[in-house]
């Protein structure tokens, strides 16, 4: 097995721009193992020196997005002096745009992502949602803006993450045959709970694909049509006993389902 080559991503903000661009380029080199190291919030010369020392020790490629021209020049000069290959993703673009618009760039890191109250609210929502995926931490269900309930593979997790990226704190609770849902679920305001159902044939396809991805037999009981029908029947019976909105996720994009959740819960 060949050793992964190192690429260092230096940024005076989050480093997301550099990472996305490098990941896009790496799709053309899928056969080459590469290790990405993101160095965020690079604002001082010492931070540059430390990052480049590590890159030198690993014979790494240095890719940087630094809006401060003095600091970007330092990275360029140091890489030249150390014999490191480097790519400045931002300065040439900034200079071209500045020339086109007839004004100098602000040179303020982080403008792209708008580090404001809404940004931090999204980060908090994402952290909450990840910690409360698949029935984790049921004692905190009351803190969720939205609680999703459904049997396995009814899009609970991707839907939760999509909503979290829009600032909603989401928890999801799986319904498992023979296991009672956590008591805390019934203490949540029912106006914040959405129950998910799906067409059984579609669920067979989804679960069989999941088993194949795991290297398991796609004909296992988990993807058996009759068992799935029974699971869905029990789930719908359970949902009818509670004043929750019921949403069918069959053949819907995540964006479409998320919009329906927000509308039906009166959040949009």
C-alpha cells in the first residue's frame, strides 16, 4: 500500500474554500491516497512558520487562501525558500477582481461565511443534531426544535442534518420492533414532532442497497418485504395514537421533505 501524500490547507478563516477546491481536484486522482491537513485562522507569522515546518517534514503540498497580502506573500516566499510546492488560490483572483471593479479588496478574513449570530446558531444546531441522532441522549429531547420519529431507513438522519444546516435543532428517534420508545418522547410538545412513513417497496430498495454497501446479503430479513410491511403497519398504528403530523417520504428529495416538515409544523 502506498503512503498517503500530504496536502496542507492554510487559511486565515475556516479553510472550507480551500478544502472544497482541493477535494474537487482530487476527484481526478482517486487512485492516489492523499491526506488533507487543514490549518485554520492563520493570522500571524509564527502560525505560518509552524504550519510550513510541519509541511516540510512531510514533503507536503501547500495550498492557501489568505486575503492579507503581506501574509500571503510570506507563505509564498517561505515555501520558495524551503523548496515546498505551493498554490495561492485566492490572491490572483482577488487581484483580477480588484482590477475589474477598480477598487482594492477589503483583506478581511471570514467574509465569505458571514460569521454572525445566524452562523453560530447553525453551528449549535448541527452539533445538537449530531449528538441526538438515532435516539441518542433522549433526556434532551425537550430541547429540540423538531423531533423526527420513524422506522429504520426512513431518511431520519439525512433529513435531520439538512434541517440543522438551516438552523433547526433536530433529534430523531427510531422505532424498533419490540423496544418501547423513550418516555421522554411523550413529554415533547406534539406540535414539534413529525412521524415519517414510506412506501414498503421503496423501503425494500433502500434497505437492500444499505446491506449491499455493508457487504451483507440484501435478501436478509431487514430488507424482507413482508417484514417491512409489518413494521410499517405497526408504526402507522402507533402514530395514530398520537397527535403528530405524519409525512410520507417516498420518492421525495430531502429538500422537499424538509420543506413539508417545516410547513406542517408551522415553522415556515
